[in-house]
C-alpha cells in the first residue's frame, strides 16, 4: 500500500485470544520509521518494534525496514475499524485499515492464482468435462458453477444437493469409463483420503491424455472431520504422488497462508516455536502424460470400518468481523 509517499505492507495480522500482533515492512525514500502503533481498538498494553531486519525488501530498500506491534486487549475478537498508524522521523503520519492491509497481502498469495489459471484453461476448452472429487457443498460452496464451458460432475462420498454421483475417490473406475474427463479438481479433500496414493491412479484412469488436475489441500491446519483426517502435504510432497510412474507431470505448485505452530505446553525445546511456520494451503496443478504403471489393491473398507462424518460446516467468513465478549 502506498500513502503520502510511504510504502508498506503487513506480512502478518495474528489474533491469539486477547492479543493481536501485526508485523511487516515500511519504507519512505527520505524518512525513517520512528513509531508504529495500532489505533481504533481498546488495549491494555502495547509493544512496538521498528528497524527490524526484513529480507524480503532489504535488496530494494535497505536494511532495517521491518516492524512489529502487539497489543493486549480486554476481550477476545477483532475491531474491524482498527488501523495501523506509522509516524516517520520527519513527523509524517499515515494510517491504514488493518483488515484492508490483510486483504492486500492475501491478494498476493500464489495458490488462488494457480486455481484461476486452471479454471481459465478448463473454461477455455469448449465442451470440457470436469470431475469435482469431493465437491459436495458442505461449506455452502458449490464450485461446480464456476465451470461454464461444459459439464461438471460432482462426486462425493456422501449425498448432497449438488452431488451427481455418490462414490469413493479410491474407486473412480467403478463409476466412470476410462478417459472420460478433460479435467479433475479436488479442493480440501486429499487430507481426508485414507490412501491418496491409491486415488492418483484413479485420477489418471478418468483423465483423457493431456488432461489437467488441480489438487488443493493443506500443509498445516487443525485436526477436523474426525476420525477422517489423515494427511498434510508440503509442496514437495506432490512429487511422490504425481510423477512419470503415475503418469503425470507437475505444471506448478505453491504453498501459502502462513500459520504459527505453537505448543499448548511450553518446554525448553519449543521456546522459539513461533519462529517456525507452516502453510494453510498446498496446491498443485498437474497434467496427464501417460498411463499409470502403479496400482494399489487395498480399499479403505479393508482397513477401516468408520465413515466420513456428515453435516455442514460453518460458511466461510469473507470479511473480518467483530467478536466481543464481556471483559
């Protein structure tokens, strides 16, 4: 964001119960940052740091452009009107809405851009046939509507208003002929697949030669939909699943949505745990280059008698809301 000759961006806006921590970088070509604070919110205490190292902008703007500010609040939540106020050594003050700064930073995330390129490629092919694996609108999101050039078939392990075929992703060949789809997408499903390595040959089976697939899942996220939460995927994990042996090439991949990983119980070995990070999203875009030469004979039913839980998730919140409890 640029205001009055000042350029700045947040890298993190993190709420932890009654505390809020904001960090990022600030630059003005002729002035130095002298103070940073959060305003428009109730607070019990504030800690502010400037002149911090920030490798992301050091080459362009020089050292010491990082900042961090943390406040302790009397209640849990977030004030939508909160702002970050920057003051330079020349007395210049600029302010920016904190939620707007977070949205600006998220607009640079690479994984949504990969998804958009996948969508453009599919919608650019007249009559394209798409398989959405696990596309039930359990979060009140029906992604099949985004495919406008052809047909989107939604498969899910459970029935739903937008589900066309009830079935297991581990057994796509029991529901669809070989080479019957131009594209496959699977959003927030691979972490719930008991044997994702067995699903990859199934995706190869239903894809036409040259067909593409978008897989979006998580590298770091809290356990959910128990007991059917099995896996997390780094960006390098995709090589083990999508390779020449399984009949694929990776077009692009990315992780984003940085997550703090903190222990409930502090101990010496985890004293600096907040300095490490995980990623909420892990996305890969692949292309089928040939048949899969690998097969896996076991099915989930051979191993586990439980079932993926039904029900609806809370609808995602697009904007920062205000949550206030009594102090």
